[in-house]
């Protein structure tokens, strides 16, 4: 599962799921509006005292103090009284008054939407207090919390628990939740599509450096990430130096601009694959030009003078988007560039947004590439479109065996400014296997029929003097990575958290 990674680092452990939405209807037995009001005042006071007892870190202090002011706000109390006078029970009076406060905040604009959701968390706390519900008791063993959202109050309380990671299905990397999680150094992935499918007890690996959550990981993933955790603890100071001794560039695979900081921290020398799907997944309509400019600009701002390779939208058949037309026929229908050709306005907006971001940050070297190219004509079309909007460096991904045929490959190489090999897809389509068989990415890629194609692509690119990188999972496997280096690859792009381990094994 993917989302937007926040902070840096890896967490491993069992999931603990928590849903924050279930209100149990209740009322104080026989409470008239006077008794109700007294109980509510007491609950507001008690929650305020609870907040006063928290020891929030620097980032949280301001947020918590703002919430304490809400609890003491005379307007809030007046609104509660009105609800009670209109015959609402205590729960509905509290709920209604807080909802109104949150709504007025969110009307002030996007900047206040975080404040609004914090106020809703506060509402839950007050209602819990009125109902006599106790705070959650966290386990004594390390756990990864999986929830729909988590407000600043709960995060501040969690700081003393055995939590090792946080997964949320909603929220953005700029939310208060994300800021506070980063401040307490908690590996976190927010906005994870499908997080509600995770059950308590599922074993998880959470890689916040690239926004990935592995549910029930296999032995290979466990050992790869286990080693990465050890190396990351030990080699903090030497990793960047060692990377420069290698004959290839070491880039980061990212899915959100929020992961840029951690990529730099792990010594990435640029971005080899920025997946843009997160902007589109779960959305009812295509992200606007402005939204995209903002996200791409944030990314470029973090990598002045470095190569940043952004991939245009790569759809998968299992994730249809409501605003995209489907392709009816074809082996690779509704994937990658084919799907974009059926939706040219989406591709055009994306390219224009990328060109604008490059204009905003001219010092970053923005390269763009198209996924799942299936013919030389498609490569030509994409390169022309990208150049036309002023994106000077455009390339394509090699992910299907058909484009590794010598004649097709030569035509493609002569069109592009660079190539990137997506070994995850190339392996699945060459061996005709299901990608969900996770060994595919790291083990099956070593099969001679796959390696032969990879070697051919690298040598063809080299003979034309064009850069060629690898950005599939296999790039993070030292055994395969060494082979790619021997074939003459120019860059390897992997999850940032895996970079130090890779450097250690390759040098
Ligand atoms: C690949 O196929 O190797 C790749 C990097 O693309 P994705 O995993 O996003 O399909
Ligand atoms: Mg792919």
C-alpha cells in the first residue's frame, strides 16, 4: 500500500487498528438543561486540565494551547446553551456547538482546515468525558497504530507509549498530525489508500522514506528492511561520502514531496522516480493545474542542482479513476502511457504543471518520463509533447519486453533524452507472472531472460550516449545492483531508507 511518507525511517511491528468515528448515543439520565449544562461545563474543565497535564514538544505547544482557548471560549458555551435550550441532549449540544465552531474555521480557508479538524478531536474528548469513557490504553509491546485520522491531542499522548509507527487513511503530509508525528520522530505514512483493510495483529513494515506499507511482508522484505534498520543506525555519518565513490548515481524513489527531506537525509543524490499517482488516487476529479504546480514545486525546491525525474501518471487496471476514460482493448490497456493517450487533457495539464514548476525552480534539473511505453511511436509522441511545453529533458520507461526488441529499442533510444528501466513491470511481463507475487521484484529479476533484456537496454542507451537508470525494487538488491553497474547503468533509484545499506554493500 502506498501513501505519503512523513519523517524518516522504517518501523516494523504488529498493527493496532483504531477507528475514531464511532459515537455511542447516550445522554445523562434524566438531565434537564441545567444539569446537562453543569455536566458539560465540568467536562470542558476536565479536558482542559488533561491538556494542561500533557508535556507537548515545541511544535505541539501552540496547537494544544489554541485548543485550550477553544474550551474556554464564551461563544462556544453560548452556542452549547442554545442547543440545550432548543431541546438537544447533552451529547448533541456539545457535538453541534463544536461542529459549528469547526465549520466557521474551515470557512476561513484551507489554512484553517487543520484547526477545524483539531476542534473535532476536541469534541470527541469532551463527549468521551461526559460519557465517562476512559482514554485508550496502549499495549505494552511495540505497535504500529493504524487509524483513519489522529489529532494532536492523541499524538501528544502517544509519545510516551510503545508506538513505533503510524498509518492513517486520511490526512495530508502538511496536516498537524503529520507535523507532530515528524516532531516526535515517528515513522508515519498518511493518506494510505486501503488502510482500512489492515486488521489488528497484521504484521507491518512501514517505510516512511518512500510512503510504502507492506502488510504481511515476505522473508525477503523482512530481511532487506531488517538489515536496512541496522545499517541506518550505524552508518549515519559515512553514507553520503561512500556513495560518491560509486560509478553510478544513487537516487531516491518518492511518492510525495513530503518524503524529500528524508531522501536528502539518507544521502540521495537526486530523485530517480517520483511517482505522481498519489495526487490522483482516491480523487473524484483530476487534480488541478495549481494543485500539481504546488506539489512539483515543493519537490524541486528540495533538490536544487540535482536531477529530479518525475513520472507522469501511471494507472493500474485495479485502480480505475472516475474521471478517466478507459481504453477498450490492448494487452497493456489502461496502464501507463496508453491510458494517458486516451485522456490527453490529463497528460497535458500534468506536463504544463511540471513546466511551470521548473520555471519556479530553474536551478533543479527536472526530467520527465512516461511509464509503460509499448512502441517507438508512443515514445516519440511523449517526447514531442514534453519538449513542446518547454520540458527539455524527456525520457521513457522500459517496462515491457516488446520494446526491448532490438529494432524497436534502437528507434526509442534515438528519440529520447534518457531511459529508465522499471524492473518490477519488466519482470512480470517478461516472465508472464502476476506482479503481486512479491518475490518477483527482487528474486525473479535475476533470471537470465530478464537480465538479458536489461543488459541489452543499458548497452543500447550507452552506445547512443544516453543516461539509463533502474528504478524498480531490484535496484535496491545489492546482488542485482552490482550486475546493473557492471552492465553500465548510470543510476540506481531506490527507497531512501535502503540507500545506506546499498552503499555499504556496493563499496
Ligand atoms: C517498475 O515497474 O519497476 C516501476 C518502478 O514502476 P511501478 O513499480 O510504479 O510500476
Ligand atoms: Mg512500472
